[in-house]
């Protein structure tokens, strides 16, 4: 469906999927299926139902749930697999639920922001737990001693960070703002979004009206959302300078709706407040640790603040830092884990690849230390910038011994860091073809415990394989973090301890 064919009036809530027909979800599964029917066996990492044809070929079906009997029309065919479109549900899963958003579904023009609204939230979490365990075993040949209880939070209104596309559809004289349609470059006609905070959801239609009224309606491709605890910031990407009339329109909108406008004329480093004077500070708190984290709207922060608070608390409990410990926080970002660690450890080192984030971490450390009582000051903490994707045993040892590590990498994982640790261990046990270690390496000791926070179960599993099979660790615990309800995104945490 092209943007030019999107109706002006709100569409009725569509049937997100084909209506289930008899037999019902509670009836026994038939042993022999009618021709063309498929039994959904599992769900893959993209939330597609997985079935097999009688000849063994794998079929991936959007919108189908494990345990269901369905019919589907093949859309893409390869030698070993097919991609198919759900056409009928003959036996519905008991875990199928009515989606909470009218823009979710398989219909033309459906929003592509969520993939799992048709599945009960508890079942979503169980599915993600299974993805984590399967990845750890099949990719890393690792099995955790203990499966941690999943970290869960609100299923709706949780998304405090979002990048919303903007498009002025000239033929219709209408502005669209939101996520893209499923498997499409077009913007969905979103008039509501239930995963955004309610006050931001209520802004979608007013924002469309605002952009439509602006002189720059054709040169504003994106609005980035960043909510702090008390401030809602909107970053307007504009390809040409804004007129004074447009700036006035933005100011009037901000005053009416209680938001803060930031402007981005070029790259992320050009982001600035529309009106810097008297602007409230964008920040979030970690109340359990007495930490406040100021940030800029384009800085990386966790999308879900409710989950982030629990995540930090559990990570630090599992890390178990003591006043006698030196701790390294790898990929430290703004200091989301570093500063809470500094309330418990004796000495902390935060290492991050971005110079800008290191500068922000130092500012946040100074800000929080100044706010604390003299007898509650943070532990001595240093921040350094380093390319963590080029780690070597020599560079690793140069950072000195640490009793414990916290590792929170991007989707690419921490392969170089894990490999450097493995190379050191292999050299010390005299493995064939081991790398030569630098002089004085005997004094350096690996950490006794590593807490690894991951946003990609595949790279976590790869790194876990290195740590367990080549670096002398065992995986004592692992579990999922439902940071992104209704999506197929799997956030997780694993704990590694040094073998005796």
C-alpha cells in the first residue's frame, strides 16, 4: 500500500489475523492433517511460526503461533525453506490474544513496530527465554547452571526512546509520523501507539498538524523522542534552516504540550536546544543507588526506564562488588552501571569507545559526587575511551587487574574482549599455537566474576563459548530481560565465574 492511498479518516480496527475456525484450541490435535495444512512447531527469532512440509522443507509463517494448525500461501521459495503468508487458522493457540493496537497485524499498511502483540505477554517472555537457551547451547555449547527469573515490567507505555519517521504526502496534503509499515519503506498511518507513553501517544496527531503547518514540512524527515523522568524532549531533524515562523510554531507547540524542542540540522553532534535559556534538565534517576543521570536526547540510554532500574539492581546484586574490589565496566556509555557500581566498589574503571560518551560519563560522575554527602562519596572512578573491538591480551593487561567485570556491549557483542581473555588463559596452560604474552604478565589476574548484559543472544552465545571453553570460566546463571514487550528483541544477562 503506498502512502498516496492511505485514507484520511481513522480506519476501523482491523482483524489482525485470519479469524480462527473449528476445531477450537482445546480440541485434540489431529494426527493426519488435511492437504495444505501446517502444524506450527515453534517460533523463530523474528517471531515467525515455524512448520515443516511433509517433505521436510521448513516454512516460516508470519503471525502463526506454536501449536496452531494453519494454512499459508508461499511468498518466497528457496531450496530448503519457504516464506509464507498466513491465510487461515484452523486450530488457534490458547495463548493467542487480541492485539492492543489497531495498527498491528498482517493487513496492508500495518505498523511494523511490534511483531508479537497477538501472543500473551507471559508467553512472549517464555519464548525469549527459549531463544536465549537455544542460542547458548547451539552456538556456544554452553548451558547455564541456573536460569534466572525473567525481568519483566509494564507491557504498554514503556517506550521512552523512539525514532519516528516523518513524511509529507503531497498528493493527500497530509503528514504521517510514526514507524514504518511491515516490510516496507512507507510510513504507517499511525494515529495511536500504545507502546509509547500515554502523553506521547496523545501527541501523535497534534504533531502531524504541527508539521503540516510548517514552511519546512517537506524537509523534516524525522523526530526523535527521548523522555526523562520529568522532561519530554523531541529532536527535529531538518534538512534546511528553519524560518523564524517555524521556530515560533515549535515554541507555541512546546508551551501548549509541555515538551522540549531540540534541533538537528546535520549529524548527531549538531543537536542543540531550540531555546537553551531556562531549559529543564533531561535526566533519569536510579533511586536505589541515589544516582541521577543527565543525558542528551541523542545519547544512548535504555528504551525502557522501568526495566532499566530493575536491570541495574540485579546486575549489581549478581556482581557483588565489595569495598575491597576494583571493577571494570566495559562499554560503559553514560555510566548507567558505572556510577551505581561506584556506590559499592572500592575502585572503578569505565571504558567506552565514544569520546563524547566518556566526556558525559565524567560529567555525570562529578555531578553525582557533588550531590552526595561527604561520607557517601562515590568510589574513585576513571573513564577512558578505547576501541573495544580491537582488544588484545597486551591492551587488556595494561588496564590492570580487576576483581570483577561488568560487560554491556552493543549488538556486535564483546568478541575481541572475550578472545583476549581466552588467549591469555590458553597461553598460561601451554596450549598449542597460543599467543605470546607480554613481559610481566604473571602479575595480572583475570576477574573472578563477569556479569554480561546482552542485547543479542547470538553474540552472547558466541562470547560465552569463548569464556567457558577457552578462558576458564563457567556460566553460573543466565536469564532474559523483557526490555521490549511485543517485539522479538531479546535482551538478556549471563554470569560467569572463574573455575577454581
